[in-house]
C-alpha cells in the first residue's frame, strides 16, 4: 500500500487548526526564538512535574508532593542537580529513567533537540529549525534584526552543528560510561547495577547535573581517582559548549582556524580551573574536615576536582558545609561564572567574564575598542555581557533575600545554595533539602531563571526590537 500523508488524507485538518498552529509557531520562531524557548521550557517543566507526581514514579508507590515534584522537574530540565528528596531512594526505576531522559533533553537544549528530531524525520533542515537551533547556540540571536555572521557558528553551519551535538553527546556519554563501568565491577558492584549506574553517572557528568544514584553520593568513590577522573572528563567536555566541540570536530589540530569564541572559552576555562585548584589548596590544606588529613598529591587532585565541579559539575567528595568560609565564597564566584556558552553548564558563562575583563583592559590602556587574538569585539557584545551579569546578580540578590527571610539560616549557606541554583551547579550545603515549600518554590524559580538565561527571559518578556529614528543630546554622568 503506497504511503499517503496526513495532509492528503485529511486536507481539511491540514488547512484548519493544524495549518494555523504551524503558521503561529513559524511566526513566533522567526520573531522571537527566546519567547518560543521560554514556552517550550515551561511546557517541559509542567509535563515532567506531572510525570514525577505519578505513583509509578516513586519507589513506595505514593504520590510525590507537588513542591517536590515541581522542584525535581525544574532541576532535571534545567540540569541543576539540587534536590529536595533523596534521589537515590525516592524514585522508582521509572522515575530514574525520567531523570536520565530529562537531563539529556535539558542539557542538549530543547530547541536544539527539536531541530535534530525534525532533521532526522524530514531529512532536511528548514529555516525555522535553523533559527531555533541558532537561538540555542548563540544568545546574540535573541535580538530581532540581522545578525553579523562573523561569529562562532554561522546560520549556514547550523545543520553541521546539530549533527555534532547529537554525535558528541552519544560518543562522550558512551566513553564516560566505558570508563566507569569496569571500575564499578572491580569495586564489587553487581553487573546490572554497574551498567545502570555507569550510564546514570555519565549522563549526569556530561550534562553537568550532579545527581547520584548511590546513597551517600560519591562517598564510596571518594578515593577512586579513576572513577573521579571519568566524571571530571565528562563535566569538562560538557562545560566547553557545543560550538567549541564543533570547532574541534572541524579542525582541532589547526588553532588558527578557531574562532575568537573558541579561544576565549578555552583560555578562560583553563585559567579558572587551575586558579580555583590553587586557591582551594591554599585555603583548605589545613582544614581537618576537608583536605587537612590528605597528602600533597591527594590534596592537589581533590582541589582540582572541586574546582571543576564548582563550575557547574555538581559532584562532591566532601561535605560542602565543612569548607571554610573563604572557600565557600570562592566557590560562589566559580559557580556564578559557570561554563561555556551553549554548553550544558550554567552561570553567566566564561566568555561573559572574558569580555568584561577585556573591556576593563581596553579602558585602562585608553583604547576605544576591545581586542583579543587579533580581532575587534563590537560594543553590543559588551552591553550584552553587562546585562547578563546585572540580571544574574539581581536574581541572586532577590532570591537570597527571600530564602533568608523564609529559612532564617546563615547568609553564607543561603548565598551558596542560591548561586548554585542560579548557576545550575547542584552543589549544596544541605540547606535546599530542608527548605519549607515556600523556599522550594523560590529555589525552583531561581533555577529556571538561571537555565533559561536572564537575557533570554528579559528579551522574551519585553517587546520586540523597536527602531529608534532619532538621537537625543549626549551628556556624560560621573562614573566611579
């Protein structure tokens, strides 16, 4: 029997509500990909909240309370890793499958995933799919109007980028699984449990989520450097960002072909990673609750592990609340910065920090233009970077005030968990799990703001780009 499309069999259906719905989606994607992203994220959160609320999703067959189901759904879709329930014991096999599927959807990016599925089904990539994927890979595209194609990923390369996203996700998670699986077997973990846990951990590592299927988290692997090294590899690759992975896939042996975005991401990432390691060594080497009892080699490795995980990884081999106050503050800074743009990591992103420093250096040298690696950076990128930092800091400040009022807990613990939620990191002092429902909802909103992106959310809620046909007289206020 020859294939007959639904449009041929049901022309009235295609020309009525289906056609109008398709036109509406096309129009929304073209005019404001950010609003479409916001709608899709919200729909996914609501869907997973419903699924996590089902009795089949919990280990004891009971209905999970709404605030716990909602928080878990937001944490999963936003690849955060914070939880208000024990992730190792609360969920059934069905619930754990939801967790793994959800973090992969959230880590890849819902719009990117939708574009990949469309490309697989239709064997082509239309303009709508390209625009959706481009809005995931480059936040600059949230603004209406033409976009300069001198950037990390051009619109014409989106199809190749999508293929890279799909392949790299499968390959990297498979490699991390292959690293962890035999190690679990050597540690005496049963075959079936070792297979499932290695898949679970690899997904949590690459998506920078940090959930653990084991009671006690990483306690049993705290001194297993092969296992911890596999987790670090997954977290590091996930935090670089898909545009960087795409650049590696298309000429990793030719740094001269790398874009400015790739170079800034790599330089800033390695600088932060090793600077964080050195700072943790200096601040924690004499703390008996953390690294004080370790030898020099173990202290270096554990400090490097902590530095990598604070930038959105979410795994920990120590009790976070045992860190010195100075180390908690350093962790706040690293979490707030986060990983690379268009990555599975959160935060304001390393390129945002790099742009701010380049602007400060240019101002200190009296230069009108920001430059790096022989390229000039336009002023609108600086405005976007400042907006990201300002809205991020505002979100953290408001959430911290609310959580302080609700929980009455010490400021340093509240600030740590709020920044962890905003930066979708997943590390916790234990505060989040003990919050009342009101605090849980505040933290869920903070995670949502952090993952959707403060600039994207602001652009989605604001009016579309408007042309200003006049310029007002210039006047310089005093700054500093």
